[in-house]
C-alpha cells in the first residue's frame, strides 16, 4: 500500500527552487524595464536606427547581457512598443468622459495627448512605426497594432452608450481599426522623412486635422447604422435615429 505523501515544509528543496524562480522572474522583469528605459533614451538621442550595442552602452552593460533578458531583437522591439502603448493608455483613457463630453471633445483631447507624446519621443515613434528593429515585418505589425487597443477601448465606450440604438458593435470596432491605421500612417507622414527635420505642419494644425478626420469616421459609421450623432453634444444626448424617407 502506497503511503500518502506529506506536505513539504518551507525548508525543503522544491520550495527553495520555487522561491529562487520567483526572485529570478522579478529580477528579470526589473532588468527588462531598465533596458527599455535605456532604449528610449538611446533612440531619442541617436535616432531610430539605433543598434543593440548602443542600447547596451546606454544601459551600462554589454550586448551579450541584453540577450540574457530578451530572446532576440523582436522581443525587445515588442517591449518598447508595449511601453509606448502603456504611456498612451495612461495619457488618453483617464481623460475620457463619455457621459459629459462630446465626440469632438473626446477625440480632440485624445489626439492632443497622443501628439504631445509623439513630440516627446519622435524617434521612438519612428522606430516603432517603421519597424526598424524587428527581425520580421510581422513582429513590427503586431507591436504597432497594440496601440489599436486604445481606439478599441474608446469604440467600446461609445458603442456601450449607443447600444439601444446601434446593436452592431462590430461597426464601431471596424471604425476603431480604421482610425488607428489612419493615425499611424498620418503620424509617419507628419514626422517627415528626415529624423532631424521639421514637422510637415504645426502640431496644433495636425491635431485639428486628425480630430476632424476621426470625427468624420465616427459620423460615417453612425450613418451606416441609421443613426445621427451631433459631434458637439454629449454622446448620450447627441444621438437620434434617422427618420426613413417617406
């Protein structure tokens, strides 16, 4: 007859291994964050064609040690993209009030925060949009598309406000992807071809144009769903069903 196993005490080997593994995970997480900090500084200073060696120098370590914490360049590229996405999320999402703000206010404020961040880290944005560091184009696309989570979150908020009138959330999800793609392409254009060059138009003008384009996408989507949105009224009071033509 087999004897039932007894629980391991905290001093037994298996528990020690688990504790060491957890300490290593926390250490690796901390070091990865520090390397991403260094990558931002290096890209800001040296431009989007920065090398892993230059990032390692900025981090005060050797290139081989970078790969103790990242599997490859695409892994680091993805982590830099995730940091930018987190910064955008923190800047944009808390500013949204769908109960009191109009569509134009929500979009305009979001675009304004986005452009401020682009102005702070233009070379990092170039680095991500142009996929200069990823080993494969698919990795670059996956990383950049993480930013669509923000437009999708806004679309979900708007769709929730309109659920009684617009029962098709996929329509606003499609609009969110279209808006994100437009913003990414327009930003790449706005920053220009020269890493050290001037913007193609003043930031305020770019914000105004992008706000108008995005509000137009929201209005167009609403029209396809048979509803009208007054972009200058709070969303929950700015919507009405279109009347069929007699």
